[in-house]
């Protein structure tokens, strides 16, 4: 039943951050503990895109692969992720991107999950909590690599 929420202000637009987070195939290049990501299926639903993907995460000697559905809603600046299969009892997360008056945006991330196994929950739980804090930094760093440093005065929180 761990839940993590974070809002980060970045100097990039909501559209830029949406595109960066939606590019899930690139996660192994920059996201901590993401060792592999494979898209099984991609379906267009009007203006939305539904992806079914397998993600392998690892920490020290533990490796786990899980499958999730990723629903990309660019018109709403939302990415919803729901769990399909793997070591969790459930996993739901949402990304929401909101433009700011200073040309930056707020990136809102929430995740709620529970492992099927108590042992795995104890073993991986603390690592996952640390990972979520590192994810925010990894996405901010990736945005600077992809989009550069804007000539704006957006604050970083």
C-alpha cells in the first residue's frame, strides 16, 4: 500500500515533458534501475495511444519484469499507467503536466502499488521508495539533455 506523490516545477513546457515521459522505449537509457523496456503492443484510440509494455527493473541481485498498459492522452496532458502482470498485487500511476505562466510546467506524478509477496515487498519496498525520488531527477536531467536550458526564469523545485 505504499503511495508516492511528487510535483516538480521544470523550465520546459507541459508538451515537452509529456513527450519525454511518453517516450518509454528510451527509459533504459536514463532511468535508474530500468534495465529493459519492450513494447508488446501499440494501438491508436482517436487522439490517445495505448501501449502494452514489459519493463525489467533491477537492484543488486533482484530482477523483476512486469507488464503494464500505458495510456497516452496528449490532449489532456496525462499519462495513465495500469498494471497487467508481474510481481505486484496492483500498481497504478499517473503523470499530469500543467503549463505555468512562466513558460515552464508542473510535472505531477503519483504512484500507488503493493507487491504480491510480503518478502519481495520488504526487499524491494525501500529501494522503490528511493527510486521514485531518483526518477524525478532523472527526468529533469533528460529534459535538459533533450531540450537544453531554456532562456526563461522558471523555478526548479
